[in-house]
C-alpha cells in the first residue's frame, strides 16, 4: 500500500507500508504468552518520496498489540525522522484479541502519525485466534 502525503511546500511525501495487511495467520493462544506476543511479524514503513517525515506512535490497543519498543512509555512517542529512501521497521506482536472472536478472522489496525498531510498511516493486521488444543 502506498500512501501519498502532502508535506509543507510543494514536495510530495510518499510512504509504502509492507506487507499490507500484515497477515499473521492462525495465532495460538494456548500457552503462556511470550514477551513479544503470541505471533509476530515485521512491518516496513518505507519513505519512497522526496521529503523527510517524523513518525510518532500514538496510543494503541495494548490488549491486542505488543509492538516492540513501545510498551512502557507515555504516548504519543516520537519514533524517528524517516528520510527519503529510508525505512522504519516495526515488530508487531499479537498479545490478545477482541472477546468472542476465537476461531474467526480478526481484521484490525493501529495508527502511526506523521508530521505531514494526511497525518496518519494505518497499519492493517489480520489474524485468526485459536484457543483449541489437540
């Protein structure tokens, strides 16, 4: 997914989110949760435009997501400036799921703010919670 953002001035800011959505498949919630979550995957936020942007992590649903590096701070947290041609990588873990969704595909997301326009990148995540043991 490529998001076009208009920065101050005439320069265009472009971000590519990959993969989109982050598909973590079937996630087993049977054992004790590892620190990084029951399942993890990487999401790249690549600046494929010509203008730098500062990314910020707003508060997200900590009942569902375990995002590496963002567990104990007060939100929002400034992540980094991402220059053209650079990529910011997030390690996204699943630490829970909405009640009543065991065995059903969950489509959810979290946001990353930019200092451009529009001011939000949306990271889509898909997974199926499993609580059944064999």
